[in-house]
C-alpha cells in the first residue's frame, strides 16, 4: 500500500486566493459603502450619536456586511483579505485598510493637538 502524502495544497491555494481576490474584494467593499458605514458607527458624523467602541473583533463589520447581503463564506474571504492588510478588528480596518476615514482623521487631529486620550480599542490578542 502506498502511503498517501498530500501536499499542503489547501494552504497554498488559500494564500494565492487571498492575493488574487484582494483587489476585487476591496472593490466590492468600496462599492457597498462598507468603510463609510463602519466609519459612521465608530466615528459618527453627527455628534449627537454616541460612537460605538471597537472590542477587538469584526462585530460591527460583520453586522454591516450581513445587512449588505454578503454570505457567511464571503465574510471569511473578506476578513482574510482585511487581515492581509493589517486590519485585524473594526477600528484597524479604518486605520490600516480604508484610505480615508473620520476615525483616522480625528485620531491624528487629536494627536497633533497634543491629546492622547483617544482609546483605539481594548487590547486584544492577535496572531503575530
Ligand atoms: Zn480595534
């Protein structure tokens, strides 16, 4: 009996998949207004609306995407692409992945003004 020795094609495929789908995933996210909606939750334009906090997960992103009729399997692809761009949670998506966001602008506005009180999010573990 020959011993079956399967190459890790699955992992290779996943990695290839992420880099090849990334531009298209970003196009879809941009088209459905994902970043603006997330920005609107974490840093509302209207000051009378209390901003949502990032708890170190994709909780807000997930609710936006599900409301935008994305499938669960698509969400896995989307989060894999976001992670490849160092967006490991809701706020990091706006800080690191979105080209512009009010959250990022306000953060640096406050930093430039000498304020450091803006909490980005509760510490969370990440694979690195
Ligand atoms: Zn965060």
